[in-house]
C-alpha cells in the first residue's frame, strides 16, 4: 500500500517545503493569477490536464521502479526520449542533424546493449 502512496507523499512534502519560498517570492501575484485562471478556460484546462498527466506519469514511474530497478527505469526513460525525438522529427518532416543522429544512435545502442546484457 505504501508504494502507491510514496509519490503522493513526496509531492505533499515537497509542496510544504516550498510553501515558505512561494509565500516570500510569488504570493503577491497569486490574486492576479487566480483572476486569469478563472477567466481563461484554455489556461485552466491545459494547467489541470498537464498537471494531472505529469503527476500520473511520475506515479507510474515510482511504481515501475518498485517493480523493477532504477537502472531498468533509467534505460527505459532514455529509450523513450530517443523515440520521442525521432518520432517528432518524422511526424514534422524535419531532418535530423548529424549531432542529433549521433545522440539518438548512442541512446538506442546503449538501450540495445543493456537489453542484450540483461
């Protein structure tokens, strides 16, 4: 049970730790933000949706690490980044510069080597 609540507890503790910093630096602008938040449906929907997706992604990552290992999670995360870079380049019809191709090749090669060794 604790594993599924671990990221939630970390998020709550992080929020409490940053609350004094927020109060010192940004609290004076919070009213303005709330007015814009109430008026703009696009901002409201995008902020809530991206926050929810980001939280769920990190919750899933925490659960994955508890079921596998941090190394496996790190390799999978690297593979995900390479796939996203290549996929976006294909979808947008962009050419990949040599340095990007080299980086993607190193990432894919590292993931391949890890899977072969494991």
